[in-house]
């Protein structure tokens, strides 16, 4: 069971490395969206410092949603997904592995590049770690919840826009807690409470989302 | 009582018609009584003046908007568990009514907010979570509409409704916490501690009327779906 999961993670990561442009587009999208905000609202340092955490988090939300469509799409098109569903490994473990690989390919780069964007927004240095930590805890939740939407909209016409409509409302708690942690830390109160709640959400999502993803995939594959 | 007797669309069709007719009549009568109490019997509020009378629409609509989502998720879960087509139809029939009440609650709330708070919209926890609830309804309706195969549409939408209903409390509390963090507009919902008995009566009668209206409308919608499917 674990061997199957390891195999899928390895395979998906290998595919991501071979098709580097997919990973890069998500990352570039993230950087570009964050860079557009100062052009829209003006370059005043106080304003940018105030909106920085929220902007970076919203951009991360959109960027991780952008890659979700590809999570099951290619495997669905060439029939691999049906083989995985029919195979010996439980589908819940398979989707967990796929979500993990997807997060490693698209979520983790966002976490790593976020401190650089925080620098552009003039956030004080101690906040970089809080921002990166909040993204580190939050983006896997986004991948897991988003995978439910990706499985439900698999193979539908106009699936991308529909996917956004389905999952963005469900992303609200992660956004509130993630951006809130950075803001609390910026206010000097410390964002531990939010970070702990984010960690709790990650645990809950890791426990329950695979069931929902597997059920959604079974519905879509029928 | 044989519950599953009515689980078949064929036997449910005439029953739905009868219930819908009676509920529609009762809803019309109760709306008339409720609005009469609301507009002519209930006293003017000491602090808010006449503008408070919107609560006779607003509060029942807000109750219904949340309650219908729960009922919808209940039917969706039943449909997934028992594989009954009628349950999925009930869930699908409730969604537009739920979205309508959510919209009415938001709309009347903003109309009340303008004279009372001086603004149509504040990012208050209740308003924001109601807005997100509206998005959840739209997602459910859009997903159903996007899938052509009716069985897959039923089951996919049912799963989405269940995921949504698990998330609704999380969203509500996170938004509430977010709001206390920001502490933007100094707005509070605290009403006068005691509410005149006639006000309460008017509100409860209107809530009953909305209940009956929802039942009538969704049963009519279920009848349409049965006809379409047949």
C-alpha cells in the first residue's frame, strides 16, 4: 500500500520534472499577480505593508487553484486513472499520493518564493518565517480540498471556471487563518493561534478529504 | 407506514401535487396575516423607527437560507446512501429556493443597513458568511447544470452538498474570527433586549409562511423534474 503510494508520488514528480513548464507557469502566475497589486493600488510603503500578507495569500490561493485542473486530467485522458481505480491499492491512498505529489510540484515552490515577495512588499524580516510557515501549513489543505473539486469536475466542458466556483468558497477558512497569522504576527501579538488552527485544518483535511476525493473520482469514472 | 412506497417518483407525483397545493394556499394566507401584523399591528420601534419592519422578511429569509442548505444536504446524503433518484431530485429542487432566500436576506439586509448603519454593505461576519453561502448554492446549481448524465450529476452534486455542509460551520467561525480581528466598522447587531410580542408573532408567522412556500415551490419543481425524466 505504501509502496504504491511511493510509486505514484515518484511517478508524478518525475512527470512534473519532465514537463517543467507546468510547474513554472503556476509559479510565474503567483509572482505576476502579486506584482500587479502595487501597480493597481499605488507604491506607498505603508499601504503595501498593510495589504502584503493578504495579497500574497490570495495570489497563492489562485495559483494553487490554477494547477488543480491538471491534477487528474492527463491520467483521465489516457486511461491511467481507471487502471489506478481498478488496481489493488485503495483509491484513497492513491489520491492522497497524487495530492501530495501535486502539492510538492506546485504548492511547495509557492512557499519557497513567498518570502521574496514579502521583501518586495516591505514586510519586516521576522514575518518571512511566519508567512512561509502559514503557507506551508495552508497550501496542502488547498491541494486536498481542491482535489475534491478537480475530481468532481473531471472531464466536464468549462471545468476550469466551474472548479473555481466550487472550491474558492471552501478556501475561505484557510485564507482567513493564513493571512490572519501573518497580520497578527505583524501586530506583535504572534500568530500561534492561527498557525495551530491551520495545522488542525491540515490534519482534518488529510484525514477526511481522501475519502471525498476517492468518492468523487468513482462518480466521475463511472 | 411504508416510507419507501413514496420513494418512487411515480407514486410520489400525485402526492407532491396535493401537498404543494395545500402548502401554497396556506403560505399565501400566512403571508397575508404576517404582513398585516408586520405593517399595521406591530408597534413602531423606539430606536429604529419604521425601518425595522424589514425584519419580517429579512429574519425568516435568513433562517430559511441556512435551514434549506441543511435539508438539501440531508436529501443529497440520503440519495447517495440509498441510491434513490427522488432524494437527489429533492436536493436539486431545494437549491434554487435556498439561493433565492439567501439573496433576499442579503438584499433586505443591505436595505436595512443603509438607513440604520449608513451603508449598504459592511464586512460583518454574518453578512460575509451569508454571501459565501450564496456562492455555495451557486456552485451546487452550476455543477448539476454542467454534467449531462443525470445520474452522475445527482451524485456529484450530492457529494458537493455534503462537503459544503461540513464546511459551513468552519467557514462561519473563521469569518467571525476574521471579523473580530479586523474590527473595522463599529457595528453591532444588539437589538433592544425585549421584543414586543406582536413583533415576534409576526416574524414567526412569516417564517412559517416561508417554510410552506419553500415546500410548495420545491415540490412543484420536483414534479417538473419527474415529468422531464419520464
